[in-house]
């Protein structure tokens, strides 16, 4: 499903070269819930950006859903991203000028769905995250947890194969974090592959698999305690 | 997607009302300044008889002082004498020929129950009307016999016909003026040559005369010499006839020549005529005849003053400055949009779609700037017209200039705006999301 072999990514400035990823090798199967942990600057966000086609890579091979990413042009990458990947960001990244309906509508517009299809998907996904009655609200009128739910609805609206989450509970208090994690587990159980970057070891335990990234490499792969419930989490690190 | 982009663009413009208004105003000011000068320049430099400007020629003969040229360094006078005007018109060596001059006189429309008034008049030949494509509302000019017999006929402007005859067809009606009774043979339709190339004595953009009458009547009624009169030696006496037979120049002489061959023949005729006059003791200077077509004449008269041309380039520079400012404002606005651009990219928008979305916003801003600019330009041109009498005809924006200006505004804003749009969209999405 998602296979990275010896991926390398170097950020170059006038004074320094930073090897964000080195020989990064990883395989994620369909239906996985993978937690990616590591210290700050270890390369986990760079991995997520490369995996989500938000960033290019310098060396190695990356195959997403059977498609070789190397050599795709911007339009092809954008289309692949739109069809197969949903994103959840730590800071929610909702567009403040748009109401919930229009925020969820954004990826569907680029997908080319017609009006009726878009409306159906938007309503379904907002219902799924419990915000079906707040279509005309703007992000500023919602709590942090609700905003993250909108972001999840937006990510789910296009029925992606992969959900990439970058510290999805990083800006939430423990109750909201539990609620969001519960939602992610539910989504995973319905078949969507989730890759979640987190600092929080307790959150990582909720995933089926966990990898630790250090100095741009995968240095440890393990299986988490499956069946741990979100309610058993300690408060997330802020 | 186009409707979606329009919705996003309008949303973005309305979300930042002050910023958008400033950008639109900046574009509008540049466009307005450029349009005002462009309109003036266009009107001034336009050729009102472009279709026959190569066939109409201003005749100049050098009857001037042997010791000093009429116009430095060695040019003949712009006008001709009564003698030369009469001789050359009567010789009929061109397809058409017309000598004319401005004059004025009292009109006394007592029959119509109106009080007397002073009218600006033009004495001219019958060929004047077909030569300059003068449009008639009623009737026509006078004919050959009428001219030869110095019959008392007049052609009225539309305004005078309105004033005296309430705009009715006055052909065949009589009009008292200059102490005699004249018969109306024609009424002109709206006619404002711009520039009034055939006689720029009162300015290139002055109004046309109100009443036209046969050239020969000038001598009969001893009509005053309007326009510009130049003499290089004193008139022998104060008698009116003495002026007519003097070397004073006051008359515009135009001829119509269709073919280059006709021009050559007419030039030969002028040479022959001047030699003949020399043998009679006139034309002491060397042969210096000139035939300038309409374009050459406008250029010689410098109808488009150099300062207007400089103003035009200054206004273009001002427009450029405005567009650069607009680009800066757009750039500042887009700087706050990096995160949204990154997000849209992450959600599946490709580079082209993002460029399209923000370009549409820039186009709408440019379009608004163009429309506001045209409105400001109309107001500005009216201001110019009220400040400078005689420029009234120049205030109207024509359709091509208006559309051209709006196109210029949109194109200029898009060109200026695409730079910040392009640079805002260029980074990879991950970089934009960080911002």
C-alpha cells in the first residue's frame, strides 16, 4: 500500500545541509494504524510531508497504492493527494472565512464532484463527526475539539485510502484528545489506513503499530497494545 | 470551477474591504490620469478627414518681404492675399479649390421676431462643402452661377437654424443680415472638425462658424478681416479695396488633388503663376511655393503640442507606479494567504488551479479599477473642459479608448499581480503550511 525504500531528503541552506531523512524504509499495509514518534527534529514531520506528497524527496523509492511517486508532475501529485490522502493537522488548518460546509467542500471541489455529490458527502462526513447541525457556523465559533472534528470531516469527505495526522491532539485538552482519538480509531476500524505523527507515547499506544524515528531513520518498529481505550490515556503533552 | 473561483475571489475581496478599496483606487488613479491625457492626445492628433487627407492640400505662396522670411528660417506665409486667392480659385486648376476667411456681422432676424445678434461667419467658395465633407441637414451649398453672380445666399449652422428658425427646414427662407436680405440655401448638420485643420486662426479646437456665405460677398459688404492678418508692407490707403489689393495675407487657400500627377501639374501651375506675378512686380523672394497635405499641415502647425506628449509619457509612468503599488498591496495581501494556499495544495489543488483562483481575484480588482478609472477620467475631462475653453469637444471618451483603458487596467493589474501570485504559489505545500 505505502512503501518507502531508502528515502533520502536533504534541506540545504547557504550555510548548512540537513539530512532530514536518510535511508528511510517503511511499509504500511491497508488498514494499518501507524504511530510515528520521535524527538523534535527527528524527521517525523518530514516523513509525513513526503508520504503526503507535500514535499519531494531526493533519493530512494516511494510507492503509494501501487503507483511510483518519482517522476510525477505537480498535477499528477495533486490529483493523487486529493483522491487518496486526507490530512489532519495539529492546528486544524480550517479556512476562517469559510463556514463548516464550505471548509469541508474544499477538497471535493478539486475532485470534480458535482453539487449533489458534494452536498451528500459534506453532510455525511459532518454528521459522522457530530457536527451535522452546525453547517453554517464559522471555525471561530467552535471549540478546538470541534474544529479538529471539522478537519477530520474534511479529510474523510473524499473517502481517502490514507489519513495522515500530524499531532492531531497536540492543541487539545485531554477530554477533547480522547474524543478525537476515539474518532480516529473508529475511522481506522472502518478500513481507512491512518498514519499519525505524535510526541505522545500514550497516544502512540493506541495505534496498532508504532515506529520511532531518530536522525531521519526508522530505528524501532513495534506493535502497540491493541485494545487500549482512549479513556485510559494520560493527559496529552502540550 | 470558474464559479467557485469567482465566489472565492469576491469573498476574499469583501473580507478585506479597506485593502481591496485601496488597491482598486490605486489602479483607478493611474488609469484615470493615463486616460485623460490619452483622450486629449487622441483627439488632438486625430485626422478628421483621414480618408482624403492625402488629397487635400494647403497652398502657400511666398509673396513676402525680400529681406525677411514670413516664417523663420525660410518659410512662406500661412495665408494668401485676396488677389492670389481670387486668381487661383478662378483659374480652376485643381479638382476643387476653396479660398476662405473668418469674418463677422450683424444678423437681424426681425421677421422671425428676434433681436439682432453678432454672428461669426465664413466667406468661402462653393467647393468648401464637398472638399471638407461638410454634412447637410437641409439643402446644400450654393452653385457655380450663384457664386459668379455674387447672389445673397447663406448656409446656416444647425445651431443658428435652431435659434432663428426653431430647427425647421429653412431652405428658401430669407434672413436679414449685413443690412440685406439673404436666402437660406442649406443648413448644416452637427459638424465639429477636431482639429479644425482648415483654419486654426482661433485655435485648433475652436467651434466652427455659424454662417457661411460666398467669398465674393466679402468685398461687396466690406466685411471685417477676422482671424490672422499679416502684412509685410503698409497698405496704400485706408480704403477697403486697398487692403484687398495689398500684400496682406488673411485667406486660407485649400485645393483637392486626387492623383500625384495632378499635384505635379498644380505645382507647375503655381510656379507659372508666381513667375507671372513676378513679372508684374510682386513676389520679390525666390520661388517658395508649398503644398502640404492635411497630415503635413497638422504636423507643421504642431497641433499636438510637445508638452502634451511629455504629459502622456509622464502619465504612463504614473500608471506604472500605480500598478507597482497595486502589486505591492496584492503581495502584502497574499503574504497572509500562504497558509491557505498551502492548505488548498494539501487538499488537492494543483499549481495551475491556485494560480487561476488568485488571478481571477486580481482580474476582478483590475476590472473594478478600470471602471472606476474611466469614471474618474470622465470627471477629469469635464474638469479640463471647464478650465480650458475650446476644448469642449475633447472631453468625450470614445468607445475604443474606454474599452482599451479597461483592458489596459485588467492586463496591467494581472501582469503586476501575477508576480506576487506566482511567488506565493511557488513554494512546495509543506513550506506554505509552515507559514
